[in-house]
């Protein structure tokens, strides 16, 4: 496997190039960037044609869905920054220290102190900061968020709930287990209130129907008749949400 990158709109996006047993080119998007799959026995001229095809494909995707590429941007966190999450503001204090691990603490007045390992790369520091912020701010919002989950459950479903948690996930907005555990992505905290309600209702409906059958969508529509508008908003803007 080789690593490369492609520039789109002034943004350098990583590309993993994988040679494997196949007869054609294939490209896809992953969590960190693009994945380009090529036939194992490909000469230099063939690789050039493959890259030209890939560049054309990637540029077309960027032209048609520019917001999609927000997910590949690494956010930077600096001392004194103010982060707006929903209706709350958090002020950051960032220290680079000679330490073994990254830590963070939420102080009164929503002041967050980040203590990051000095010896790692800047990119690793930013990723660690995002993980720590997701955890702390998720904990800060959880009581209010849980009350809203319970309120919507009582209004529309009245099913037992075992636990409600936030997780730092990027692959899904929420999940529901058959034992009544509900998990939600902290990225959701950056969405409008009606979109948050939609995701909550989406997961609560799974307490009755653990599938996406017609019966399931009928439950969602009954609780939120305009749910498709919220789903469209997520598809259009969701990639840019998160820490």
C-alpha cells in the first residue's frame, strides 16, 4: 500500500493506493481520504492512466459535493480559542507539555484546559484535542440531551430505555441496541435542534422496529411528519459537523 495525496480546492486530501488482484481501477472515499485500488500487475503507463482517471473522478466529486470534503479537514485548536457548540461557548486553554499522555479538564464557566504531549506531531495534537473536546463537551451536554430523549420517547413511543450515551463517532449519527441502549454521535451537537430531534426519533423508533422496514418509517413519520427535510439537511451539511 502506498500513500499519496491530491489537491482539491486548495486542500490536500490523502490517497491510499492499494495494489491487489483485480482487473480494473476503483476509487472510493474513506474516513481519512480517498482509497484508490489498482490491479497488482500494472506498468507505469497503466498507473499513469489510472491516476488521470482518478483525478477526473475526484474533481467531479468535489465539484458536485464540495461540502462532503469538510470531513477531511483537520480542525486546529489554539490557546484562547472559543468554540461554539449549540447555545454554549467554551474557551480553550492549550498547554504543550513533556508528558506521556494527553489530558483535559472542564472548569467552571466552561473553560477547558487541554494538556497535550509536546513530542508528537501537530496533526496528532489536533486529533487528540478533538477527541478530548468531544468527550468533555458531550458529558456537559448529556443531562440536557437525555431529558430531550426521554421527552420525545414519552411523547411518541413510551418504550423502556436502559442507557443514553454520547460517543465520538463519525460513521453514524446514532445507534440503538435490542437491550435499549441508545448511543449518539457528539457531532450531532453542532446540528439545528430539529435535526437533533430527528436523529433521536430515528433511534427511538428502533425500540419498536429493529430494522428500516415500512413499519419502521411509518413510526418515524408519525412522530415527525417532515423527517425527510431533516434527513436531507444531514446529507448536505453533516460532513462539516464535529470537533
